[in-house]
């Protein structure tokens, strides 16, 4: 009985989190989402939009040791 209640509570928590995410995604205005995507995680902390970081290049050569 305890296992069934535990599974039920876990499923309810997952469903609540998913539904909350859906509501946030549908209720936030599109222009706010656009500005947040341009400014990054800390939107509004800077006077102007930050420059995007350049991606690092990957070295495709093997070093000889996996340790």
C-alpha cells in the first residue's frame, strides 16, 4: 500500500511540474520571451544586450590515455 501511495505522489509531482511548465510557456507574452532569449539567463541586469560567447573548438586528436 505504501509503494502505491509513493508512486502516486511521484506521478502527481511530475504531472504538476509538467503542467506548471506548460502554463508558464503559454501565459508569458511572446515579446517577453523574445527579450529573455536575447538577453540570456539574467535578463534585465545590464543596460544593453550582452554579446554571445563564441563556441570553443574541439580537439579531435586522441591523447593516448583515457585516464
